C-alpha cells in the first residue's frame, strides 16, 4: 500500500546517486503483472538526487522542471520541460548542488534494517584531488608502487550507507555514514 522506491547510481566519476519514488502505491495484485503492472509504477513518480551533508545527514532533492532552479533560465543548462530534465539528469543534479560521488555503481537494500548501501568504485587523481575530498568522499591516495607508477585519487573506492528518515523509503531526508 506504499509507493515503490528505486535507488540508482550514475557509474561515472563525479556523478550522483538517485532515488525514484512512484506516484502509485503498491498493489499486491500486481505481483505477477509483468510489464503492464510495471508501467503503472514507473510511468509516474518523482526523481531525486542525493545531497550528503558533512554532519551525517542528507537530503533528497527533487529533479523536476520548475523546481529547485531547474528552469529554462538555468545558467547551467536551459531546460525545456520535464523530459529534458530526465534526459539531462546529470545537468539537473549539477543545478541543485547534489553531492558528486566517486563512481556510484551498485546498490542494495538490507531487507531487515532498511539500510541502503551504495558502492563507490573509484576515482582518479585528476577528479578526486586531496583538496576535493569531502565527508561523503573522504579518501585520497598518493601511494608509490615499486613499479614506479602511483595510485592516486580513490582507486579502491568505498561504500556509503544510509537510513531513510522514520524508516520510510519515500522520505526526503536520511542519515548516512561511510560503511567501508
């Protein structure tokens, strides 16, 4: 009886973590409904991008045309409509000041606790300099190797974990930490 929620990461360096919340609430009769049932949940909803605050709190910022500076007058990119926002989602995330992450690639939700885990697989020294580390992306290496090449940036990645406010997957706030 609640909206369905999907989490996803944009698997590129300095990109974002997203959440989609369906407008339709779950109906158990749809469990074996296939594509027709899926359309009901995926055709209408809200797309959000994560903003990780240094104090361990976070916000899901809505990516909708006309909201949060996502307009035709945006200096980052002049959006024409909601379809344009969905095609140029990375630019919309830039507009709202979302947290750029170290290649968010894979996510999972713990079915018992509701905690969400997202792997951040790596970043290079050009894009993740020591000066550009932040609370959600705290690692920077400059490790020499015997071969003469060095590991720089965050080549090993990390895992961020968050819990939605009030254990509600559709919440617009969360608490987070670096899990690993």
